[in-house]
C-alpha cells in the first residue's frame, strides 16, 4: 500500500503541484481512507519527502541504464534528455519550483543528492568523450561537470525561465547544444550536428 500511495502521489504532485494536492485528494484517487495514508506517512511533508526521493531514484535508475547502453557520450546526453522529458511529460507545474518554495528543507537535501549523483556521472561521461576524441583533451572535467549541473538546474528555475515563456524541451535542447559546442572536437561536432539536424527535421 505504501508503494501505491507513493506512485499515485508522485503522478498527482507532478501533474498538479505539491501545494495544491491534498491528502484528501490522494485518498479519493486511491479509493482509500485518509487514515490509511496516515498509517504510512504521519503528515503531508513526510509524503512529499518520500515522493521526491522516489522520483529522484527512478530517474537515476533510468539514467544509469542509458549510460551503460549509449554508444557514445553525445548520444548519451540526448538519450537522457528524451528519457527525462518522457518521464516528466505530464508535469503541468514546475515541481522543482514548488518544492523549493513550500518544502525548502526537502529541496535542499534533494539538491545535494542530485549534485553528488550528476557530478560523478557527468565526470565519467566527459572522460569517455575525451578518450574517444569527441571532447577536447584540454577541458577541466571537474569544472565542466559542475557547470553542467548549474546549467541544468538553472533552466528549471521558474523565476528565470517561466513555463509560460519557455517550453521544457526547447530549454533542454538549447542548453545541451550550448554545453556540447563548448567542449567538442571537430569529430565531436560532426556527431553533434547529426542530433541538431534530426531535431530540426
């Protein structure tokens, strides 16, 4: 039952926002009593916390799978972009923005975990790119990895990139191109141009 509550809550929070979904709404959707939810989660904050980390772990698992199977680091980034967009396809509100505003402590803990995970993963990917002559030898792997995290986090900030003005896919696509153009070799640019062309067609 705990897993069912988390799964349904995740779906509702991503679609409607952390703030607007109540415990009553979740109970009604699952056709259970509110008391049943409180058996597993003493309050809404505990449920939000469980859901936020559940979504994080699910996304991490998907990304890890892509890192193992992608033929090269450029393809890997585009595959990850598609996976994340597909995973969050029903997100109607900026869940990160709401989490930061209404549940700042959970947001902060999650932010640290995201950084740790992404920093290591991107460093490995950058190293692979250097070894396969897709990325320039001279890049500072640690620095670029941190800049990538800041950029990917930044484009999700509703204060700067409101969902009314910017489409999620456009933001991710533009940032990926911006990031890759700064680090690719001539060989890497040929590979990158394939993806840019395929996304324009």
